[in-house]
């Protein structure tokens, strides 16, 4: 059983977007409430995270750019004390792109990291996976 504290920020992401929840339950009974939705923005301004192989297609570049934007958002939230505990659920590729971009303040707040695709899943399914 995972220990996800009350008030923890739970980010469920893939290469195209992220749903942000707060745990309104406690460590024994997770209850998620969606508070935000992040989507890829300013793709031509931000550029992708890390180096991309020469043969990368536009979708791969957009997904890498979103991973960079998500990491920046998580870093800003940690540095501005917007969350105390973080749970990051993302498909393995997105997780691999976000992880190296996280500031130590964000990684120190991480209580759980899960490499699964749940972006379009029902809240109940996400809660079950985190329990």
C-alpha cells in the first residue's frame, strides 16, 4: 500500500497533457479531486527536452516539449511551495523525459513515481492504482 498524504499533488501525464489532482483523502483512503489540466503550449518557443535524434517526427518533438514544460511547472511549484508532496504518474517515455529535468526541490517532495499510462483513465482507476 502506498502512503500518499492528504493534500499531495498527483500529476497524471503523458506526452500530450497532464491532469493534476489533490488527494483529499488520507494515507489509508486516497480520494482524488482534479484541480488543473495542462496541455502543450508555445511549442515553437519552448522546444523539446534534451537532445532529439535527427529522425524525430513532429509528434515526438511535441511530446518532448511537453515533458520539458511539465518539468518546469513542477519545479516552479516546488520552489514556490505550492505543494509539499508529489506523486508523478506518467507513461514510461514521458517519465524518462521529465525525471532528469526535475529540480532537487521537486524530487525531494516525490513520494511515488509510477510508470503507467493513466491520462484518460477514470479517477477511480487512478485511485485504485495508487492504493
